[in-house]
C-alpha cells in the first residue's frame, strides 16, 4: 500500500488531477482526503488557528489541508506522513507559497511520533484513521503530543453501526483500507483519553463528492488514461462506484469529530 501511495503522490501535480481536485474539493494540493476548502476553514475556526499556534497534521500527504490552514491563519504547521514522497511535494508547495519559515515536514509513524509531550496546540487529520490499522495507538499518541487546553479535529470514514454480518463485510470491502475498527470511534476516543465535544455526520457531502469525482473522471477520461493507463482508470472508477453504492445503501458513513482531552 505504501508503494502505491508513493506512486499516486508522484502524480499529484498532473494538470488533470488538479482540475478534478478543484472541482471536487475546491483545492489543488494533490490531496487524497475528501476535506473541502469550506470544511478546512471551519476547522481553522474550531481550532482557533492564528499566528503562533502550533498545528500538527497527521497523514498530511502533499499538505492538504495543513498548508492551506497555515496560509489562511498564520499558524505554524508540522506535517507528518509515511511514505515521505508526498511530504517532498508539500515542502515544495510550502516554499512556493512562502510558508517555509512556518512549515516543517517529517516522515513519521502516527502511532509512534517523535515529538515531546504537549508539543502542539492543535491537531488535525483528514480521512486518515480509516486507512491505519493501529487506530487506538494513533489516538493515544495524539493525546500525548497535544498541549493542555488544545483540541483535535478529524474526519473519518467508517462502516455504519448495526449492520448484518454480510452488509458489514460489504461496507468494509467498499471503503478505504483498514476501514474496519475494533470499536466505535467514541469508545476508542474515550479509551485514548479524549472527550467528544462535537460529532457531525458528513455522509451526504461525501456521497456528493464521490458522484462529482465519477462525473469528472468521465469528463477527463482521455487525459486520465494518458497519465495512468486504461486499466488503472477503470479500476479507480470501479472503486468509486462501489463506494457510492455502499453509501447509497447506508453501509458507510463519514463523520467529523471535535475532541478535547478528558
């Protein structure tokens, strides 16, 4: 999975992908989450980002939305991810946007972060936990590196609760890798030392973005095939179609959590 992620990050600057990203999420950072520019500004408000605030973005990839948040609010940002391919693109974007003095990048595992206790004032991650197997360990590490009085905001895609075993399996198959969770996210957060301040269902918005992605893939098919090849483009459309079908059946959700230390 890491090799494929690196390959995708290596293509992130392609014009066709930027066009699709702008249409779907209103940004052009080469991001892989479903967070929009509007959602990112809401996150900035919740986290009270401002000059001097130390923000950590986990699973930052090419820097969306962390670099955008730094640019819009004046905060300092640390971007971490594995593999480092996306982070090199983020570093270049930070330099191009004049953010190098307020942006750092580090190849680091979110379950074992190389930071001091309480080093950051705010944390953000976008559709990351659903792609990581060690969810509790990541949440515990996030709690450790957050300063007293800080907040974390994150979005996550999950299998809907209360499904039959067959429907649950279909939801897992249609979602991101490692979408399955050992417990519901509120329970994991509680175990990791967090308190849920706000929990918002963004499933309908996620569904609409999948539909927009499919339309954009069809409209830009020739350019996508030239970039990635016909087989990869067909596989991507099949994955998004399967996700959309699961969303329409209520098998998958996307939620945003605002949490504080308990």
